[in-house]
């Protein structure tokens, strides 16, 4: 499947940031756009507070539509994991797993 490249119609930059539901802003020139046809969906998988979930080494998991792991949940993915909708980049970079892989 080919993904459509999104760029600012005013300056041509492809550095766009999501502001709020259905709005994006060009980080170069500051133009704000409404994104039509986008529906915000709740995550398809929610792992609740206090849950202890381990996906073993031979697991092959695909999560479509996002995942929410609530604070206080212990989750380990030891096998293959494919997430179709990526989460918050800043939170990923601040995670212990990211820091341990990139140190």
C-alpha cells in the first residue's frame, strides 16, 4: 500500500504537526489546515491499570487502530509486534525502553 505524501499547499514543507482533532499546522510557515474525513477512534486494545500482560518470544501480534496502556499496567512484548497507528513520539522518546535501546 502506498501512503500519500502530505505537504503544505502554501510553502511545500512536509513538516506538519497535529494541533487537535482534524487540524494540522505547518511547522515552517504556520499555516493551519482542517483535515477532512478523519475520524478519531478510540484505541482498539486497552490494557487496564494493574494488568500484567506478557506476549512471549514466539508471539506475532498485530494491533490495528491503536493501543492504550494505562498507567500502572505492566506489559512486555518479547516477540514480534506490529502497531498500525504510532503513538506520541515525545512519550516514546521519554520511555525507559527507548532510552535503553538508544544508549
